[in-house]
């Protein structure tokens, strides 16, 4: 089953602020970037969008080809609610502390 979604991309300064947009077909867990290559599905690890999935240009993953990437960017998941973000950020912070403590205890 396919669905139509709006896509936004940046002008190359690293932000994805929606400078331009286009409609594209998304089929299941895949979609095509502006170069008509299969886009990568990634998960955000940023503080503002933790765990939120998105598509981006597959060329961006290759550091030698990164300058050729089309800057395609498409959120898969809807935005989190503010209270949910607070809980997620807190849980991620606690998980990192626990992982650090575990690492230190194994090093002893």
C-alpha cells in the first residue's frame, strides 16, 4: 500500500527546515530520494527528536559521496508530544548513566 507524503529538503547548510518541498510516493518501509535512489531509513538520536524515524538520501552515508547527496529528508514518524519528549529524554539520559556505570563495573 502506498501513500503520498510531503517532503522537505535543505539548501546544503545541514538544516532540514523545509526550504522546498515535493510530493512523493512512499511504499511500505521504502521511498525514493530526489535522485530516485532508495532512501535510507534512519532513527534520530537528537535531543529534540529522540527515536523518531526518517528517510534521507542514501548518498549521505558514504563520506566520499556526501557532497553529491540530494539533501532529501522525510520524517516517517509524527512529532512527539512535549510531555512524551521529556519522558524519552529522561529515559535516554538514565540509560546512558546506567551503561556508563556498567562499563565502569566491568573495567574493575
